[in-house]
């Protein structure tokens, strides 16, 4: 009778083995770890207030190997999957190596470069022992690309769980949900043997979570976080080579989406800060490895969430992502659509809510690069090259579209380009040259100069259309339509390239105002005036936030009642100077800037209101100074 139940019983037995062994070993490790020096002391970057036993990942390590013993040493029938006892032998060698690295780091500390070097050796060993990516989306990879992809996969996952392990129970809880999600996707791919190992790993994580959830009595330490990341990397590369290509690669990426995304943000953020000069005394690798307090869990803690709330929220997001991956595995014929929709929703969430800090820092780097003094010839070649590229791409696109609308299949684009390029590329370039578009300093240009450039392109195409119509009057209508399309494609792109710095400045201003949840916004500021000087002031705040002090621009006030309630320079006009006492209280203003020239009576009223409320009043001026010889 037992044999009849064996196909069902093996799953709870394996899961229970991992959970019970991890639970007992964690309970035994907790009181003994401090005696052997495995204690995580409170510190400036630590969020715990008392010493806590660390290195608890050794319990997860031993529990998972107990699971492997149960799976591979007992003759379960039937057994189907890609993982075998040979895989366990190879995994044992490599996982022991990563365990030793983690234990040394938890006990004695280890320089980031040395720890990364050890991870690199383990990842290379995984490739040499046959744990390889092998293919992406069903396409076999050449050896050198496979080697690089394997190294990247192992290194990313190990460091992803190491970085996300900043809140009690977070890393191990996410690993538990991810393992359950991946195992469920394998059920639909008829690989019960591989499901057993993932269930056993999930059980080991759950058993450890009993003592790791807030308030934690035992920490994973690098011992556990590195082992968890390595194990998930090893299991996923072994189980993703079979089954529908999109679902096979999409499920692991979604299941570990939170730590993976946090790692991408960390590398992005720290690399950008290195370029900004914040870490100029160190190399790029050291800068990326240098810890900061802008991980996802830090941001959630800063907005007032408790430790357990942060963990539960990120558990829920991981569960939703895993569910999407399971749906992609079930409906594998629609996997691309499901994963594409998930990607679009994720991208919107990232840009709208999560990546403000990284986007702001990136904008500062780009603005610094644009404003650096460069040789005139370089800028001329840059704008000339970009214009030639835009005009040619637009020409090819317009020709392909008009020919397809005319019912011509597979048009000879090369022949058509040779026919039209002298007019549709040469003439707009000539008019841009006549309009002195290549002799202007565009990041200091006026709006009229951008309009002139756009009109030059339009006139160039108008002349080209007229000349073409003279040669082929019967095709004048088609030429007119095609040139309208060319104008619509090229003018925004050509003007946009030149306006890129102005656009970035406005985006920086918008992003700085949007960083309400991630960082300390600084004083809540009200600006008096809505003229051109206010534009300069807002750009200074946007582009020089670190030196001028990051301010939360609440709004503008101006004597012109007609603009009240509208947006000027991207900031709302809240009212007139007569309403300032009410506005100061209503919006909890910390400081008021007088930027524009205002009437003496209005200025007295503002001074009186700010003085009564104890609010700073600053006169922002552009001062002219004369140097004496």
C-alpha cells in the first residue's frame, strides 16, 4: 500500500525533511554561535539594536544536503528530472566552497574584492563542472558566451540575495516563495525529480525562517545569503534547458525578481555615484561593492513601515511575480504576451515609484557631461552626424511606408534611397547650414533658435518636394504626403537632440520634486514670482541640488491673478501675495524665496507674514560685480 502512496508521499516527506532539519539546526546554532565569534553587532548601517547570532546559513546548507540525501539515496519510483546524484556530488563541492567564504566573512570579515574573487572562482567552477546556462530562449550559446553568461548568472544571484538580506526574514522568505513558484512551474513540465529538490530547499528556508523573522534571533549572514543565491542559480540553470523557451527563462527571472531588481538598482546607483565623484578615491568595483542605505528595504523603512511590514510586502510582490511565471508556464503558447505585459507593468512601477534616486543621479551625470567644455569641432561633428543619421533613417522609413501603402512588396530600398537622398537629405542639411544651426551653443540657446532650426528643416523638405514635383508632376500628391511624413519624423528628432540639455534640466527639476518618499526632501519652499528669473532659479536647484541644498518646491505666488491655479515652469501658482499668510500655514512652508522684482507693498506683506510665522525669507539675486585692475 505504501508503494501506491509513494508518488504522493515523497513530496511532503522531502519538504518536511528540509523544514525539520533546518528548524532543529537553527535552534541549536543560535545560542552557540556567539561563543564561536559569530555575532552581528549593531552599527551605523545596521537596523538591529542588539547583538544577534549570525552565520545561521549553515543550518540551511546542512538541511538542503539532508534533502538531497533523501531524494537521491532513497529509490523513489517513479523519478523523472534533469537533476541526479552526480549533480549532487558536483554541487556539494561548490556549495562547500561558498559556505567557507561566507563563514570566514561572518567570523572575521573579508575585503569586498577578495570575497568577489572567491565568488568568481566558484562560478567558474560551476561552469567547469557542467552547471551551465547552455542556451537562451532555446538558442544554443557559443562556448565563450556560455561561460560569460554562467559566470554572470551565478555572481548576480549570489550578490542579489546578499544585498537584499537587510531586513529580518527578507532574503530567506523570498527564497522560499521563489522556490515554491519555480517548483510549481516544473510540475507543468513533468519533472517531479527536480520539483522534489526545490520543495526540499523551500522547506529548509521555511524552517530557518522560524527564527529569522522579525524580531530575528539568528541571522543568515553571508554564509546563508551566498548559499541561497548559489543554490537557486544552480537549480535554475539545471532545470531551464528543457520546456518552452520563453517560460523556462521567464519563470526564474520573475521568481527572483525582487533581489535581482534591487541588485540592478544598486549597481546602477553606485556606478553613477562613482562617476559623480562621490567615490573618486576608489575603483569602480570597490564603489559598486561599497554598502549604502538606498536598497528597497531601506526605502520602505524610511517611509515609516515596520520591519515585518517590509518583509510581508516584498513577499507579496514575489508571490505575484511567481504567479505570473506560473501562468507563463501553463499557457506557454501565450508566454511572450504574459511576460511582456508583466514587463510593461514592472517598468511603469520602476519609473513611477522606485528608481527616483537612480534617475536623479543619472541625470546629474548626463548634465555634467553636457556642460563640460568641449572643442567646437567635436560639437559640430556630433550635431552634423546626428542630423545625417536622422535624415537617412527617416527617408528609409518614409519610403518603406509609402511603398507598402501603394501595394509594392519588398521595395528596393537601396535604389530608392539613391534616388531620393540628394534632395531629401542634402537640401535639409543645406538649409540647416544656412540657418547657422552648427555654430550655435545649443544648451544656452533661446526658444526662437530651436524654432529657426525646425523651420530650416521644413523649408529644405518644401524645396525638395517642389523640385520632385517639377520632375514628376503626376506623382506630386505622393511626394507631398511623403514629405509631410518626413517633416513629422525629422523635425522633433533634430530639435530634440539640440534641446536635450534643457529637457534634462526640466526632468531633473521634476524628479527632485518627486523624491518625496525616498529621501529627506529638505525645506518646503515657496517662490515669489513666475518670470524668467524663476526659470533660472529652478534650474539651479535642479542641476546643483547637492551644493544648493535639495528643496521641496511647493509652489509659486505671483501678483497676476490670471495665472493663479495654473502651472508656470512646471510649478503650480498657488495664489497672490495677499494670500501668503494662509498659504504659509496651509502648506507648512519652511522658507520663502523672493526671486522676481515685486511691488514694495507686496514685499512688506510677505516680510510681515514670514516674520510672524518664524519662516526664513531669502532674496535671491543675480549680482553684477566689477573687478578692479
